[in-house]
């Protein structure tokens, strides 16, 4: 099988220069293309005290040589080294360089107090163990000067007394804030409801002002005499309308289906006719009977 067919079969092509003990194809290719690893800053300054790791500053520190402040959370390439033990816990040392003056900074773990300690190159300047209270830590050298100089010592004591006198005021302000802004959502809801009611009142007043003033005037109430006069008024109906109403009543009173029974009016008409015929002379009545038989 040709090399091209072999590459198509398993998607891997092992060239004639492939080293069986040199790792995977990907590793050898990277080594060939990219070359050896570049020197880091620690290698440049010949710091080879252990494996290189990424170290994050645990709190705010200040460089003792240049005074550069390194904030909490800044990351460095540091050399890690084991320097001892506290009971069964290993004490680690991290060596890094200041980003400004390249001075060596050494930080150690403190298992006894569950903390970190800067032993060389930097001093801790801010305590951020509590999110609400942040205190600046004094430099040990400045502290020594204050102890020796009575004027500096007096000034620091005055500032301390002022700070202690302000503590009750600050506590009252914090308490007031907690009481008045306990729930932002409820306060926001209350304000929105208030604004909505005020807007509705304002719109109602504006609508009343913009109404036309010459139309829709209210009428005066009627007196008792006027109401009685209105009740006594009767309108005369037309005679044709009266006849139409009577005919309609007569039609409505008749049954829908035809019947052989005569109505009261027809019966009355027959009785009147019989009376008229009976009052006629006998000769005339005979002639009427003969005529009716012929028909």
C-alpha cells in the first residue's frame, strides 16, 4: 500500500523522520514548528527555585524598594518551593518579581493562622478580611518612629480619639439606612403607585379644563305645578288612525281557522232581518219564498 493510501486509511502519516520515543505526532509537530519554549521573566533573572505556577496576590501589598502598590487579585508567574511543615501541613514559599522594579518578593503560607505572610520585598497595607470594614495597616518602620517621637505619638492618639468619636454617628447612619431602605422593591412599588395616582388626578383636571363651556349646560329642576300640567296633557288622535286600530282589534279577535259558527254581529243582523220580514204583508212574504225557491 502506498503512503497516500495509508494516510487515507487511518488519517495519520508517519514520515521517515518520525521518532517513536519523541511523543505524539502533535507534540513533535509543535516542537518542530514553534521551537523550544521561550524564557519567562523568572528564567531571565535566573530564578530557578522550583516549578513555575500562577500566583494571585491575596491582599493589597506595597513594594519596599519602589513603593509600587500591588492590588489584591493581581496574578504573577511565581516559583513554588516547599520550605517546611506545620504539623502535617506543608509550608509553601512563592517567589515572584515586582512589576515595576523587578525586586524579588517572597510570600509564605501561614497554616497556623490560616493566612499568607510576606517575608521579603513587600508589606501588607490594607486589611480586606471584612467587606464592610477596611483598615490600612501601618508600616513597621513608621510605627517604630511614632513610638520614639513623642509629637508623632501624640498626633496619632488625637486622630484615634477623633475616629472613635465618629463611630456612634456612623453606626446611627448605617442603622437609619437599613430601616428606611430595607426593601428597595417595595419602596419602588410604592413610589410608582403614588406617581400613577397623581398622574390620573392631573389628567382629570386637564380634561375638565379643556371641555367646551357653551354646550351641555345643566337644566333647572321642574316644579310640582309644571309636572302636574305635563301629566294632564292629552294628544288628540286622528280619526283614520282610530278606525285602523279598531279594525286591527277585530282581526286579532277572529280565529285563524275558518268556523261555521256566526259571530254575534252576524247573528244580530239575521235577527233584525227576520223581524223586518215578519212585519211585511202575507202576499209579499209568499212572493219572497217563491223567488228564493227558484234560485
